[in-house]
């Protein structure tokens, strides 16, 4: 048994933030603080996303393939947006900035 370890968990990673042209949303696996693109069993969950502007209007949506989605945001105006990531029963909300 190891003591004080960080353990293992799956997490959504969103980058870059602020974004100019593309936003990458990725299901990653954390093991003792190290990021890996594969979980212990080699399976990452697919997820769906919705991007909302500050007026709560949906401006983009998509579904991941193999645990990753690249979202084109270059047609969106500068500002703050809210990314809703639905992964199974879990809803993750991240604030995103578009800045060109």
C-alpha cells in the first residue's frame, strides 16, 4: 500500500484558455498527478458539449470521438462563454474566454 498518493481519476481538460481559433476538449486520466490520454483500462469516455454565450444562447455543440473534440471558435466574437460538458451522468461547466 502506498501512502499519500494522488490516486487515479478521469478529468476533462480544456485548452487553450483564452482561445483564438480552436478549443480542445479532452477526457484525460490522471494518475498521481501525471496526465495520460489513456485510463487504466484503456477506455476514455465520449462526451457531448454545448457552448453558451453570456446571454445563455447556445452557439456551438458537438460530440467527442475517442475522448477528444476540437471546436472551431474563430467565428465567435471576443468574450466569455460557458462550456457545458456532458459525460455520462456528470455535467462539467467551464468558463472559456475567446480573445483574438
